[in-house]
C-alpha cells in the first residue's frame, strides 16, 4: 500500500481529516527549508506538499509568488528539491510527500528522468497545476511506471464530462480548489464546498483534499468535517516571510500544531 493510501486509510479509521501543509522548497533557503519539512510531521502534519520553485506560478497569489522568488534567489532548483526529499526520507519513511508545481521545470529536467529520480528520492505524488489531462501523456505513463500518484486539481467550474475526465487516471487523492482565483486571496464558502464535494463523490471514491481559501483555524475545522484532507498553504508561507530566520521553524511548528489540534 502506498504512503498516501495508507495515510488516508489510517486517518479514516481514526475519524479525522488529514492536515496537509504546503511550503515552497528552499524558502527562505535550502537549510531552513529542510528544517521546516523535517519538523512538520512532529507538529501534527499528515502529508507534506512541497512546492517546486518557479518563476511564473500563475495559480498562486502574491504570498506564494514571493516565496518562489526567495527560493530561486537562494539557488533552489528541481534537483535540489528532490535532494530535500531524499534527505527527509533518511529520518522519515512514513509521511507522504507530494510535489506541487508547474510543468516547465519538469519538462526541462526530462519527464522520464524526473519520474525515476522522484521515485528514488521518496516522492509519493505529483500535482502539476498547469498540465491538463489532454496534455499529460508525456509524464503520466512515466509517473505510473515509477509508482508515483498523479494528482489533479478539481475546480468549482469542473462539472459533468469534464469532471469525469479529470478524475480518470488520477490516484492518491483529488485536490479541490475551493475558490475561483489564486492562492491566498479569497475566503472559502463552506456551503458551496459541501455541495461540490457531494458532486465529486458521485464520480470518484478517491479521498478529497480541499485547498485555496482556507485562511483560519475555524475554516480548517469546518472543512475537516466534509473533506478527507485540509490543505494549509499561504498561512505557513506567510510565517516564513514575516518571521526572523532563527524563529521560522518554531513558529511554523506552533501554527501546524494549532491546525492539527483543530482537526483532531
């Protein structure tokens, strides 16, 4: 059983949703970024989403855009992102890691080489925001062959046949984008999310994680009642931006534990 499947199965038996954290790899630099991801499981995080730094993150708002620039300015690359996962796996073989980002860095790296190297490093899933199913043939087969889950985004406008197409060949979990906009810029509407999750469950039995628009602990708690996973991103990235470097890890750990306690 894969780490993702095992984690969602265990949490379902415990009657709680997964706390999924999003941080940008190497923000504010590789050393502190490594300390951040190493600390997250100890602060109640069940699944780590690790952002691949990119110059043009079109689905992300100012907070995560700034994090990408900080990481790139610190010298982060896709190879170094995989190195961070590899180092994480030395101490932690249980917590799933999903790489989230855009296809350009993967394309330049080489789809086949990326899939092999990501699997070797210990990556469990990949979510490429700007790669629709019509264009993912180059990478999909490589990921499947390497045992890596291909995760796709579902949006409020994904309906009917489009929704069925998006869930086909998807594995690990489905990521529902709760707002029509970029990350960190709007608040969630619980009723509309509830309605959409019911619609998604009619066409897929995969776990559903909800992200974008979850700005407070109360938001996270409300989402945990209707979804299988709650994604916290901009709130953690904000801490990196606004906290002096020597306190970043402790502040993110404190915030993570607060979300974990709310979801318990």
